[in-house]
């Protein structure tokens, strides 16, 4: 009986890990969409590649640096 319970719990744990991994991937996809929409003010239906995301971060950082330079004057 304990063996059966252990097997069921192991299968359940594996399934929960897979669901969690899928949710993390979906969350990353949605975050990339929101970030791109804020920057472009448009709709993007495909996820951004890592290279595109890095370029977007650099562009935002340049914009933030320019804003902070103007506030210091």
C-alpha cells in the first residue's frame, strides 16, 4: 500500500514540476510582450528572442540615463 502511495505521489510531483515549468515559460513570454508593448506602443504576437530583449534593455537604459542626466542639471 505504501509503495502505491509513493508511486502516486512521485507521479503527481513530476506532473506539478512540468506544470510549473510551463507556467514559468508562459510568464516570461507575457513579460516580454508587455515590455515590448510599452516600448513600441503596439501589439507583438511573437515572443522576443534573447538578442532582441538585450537590445531593448540597452535602449531603455540609454533612455533612463538621458532622463537622469537632464534631472541633474
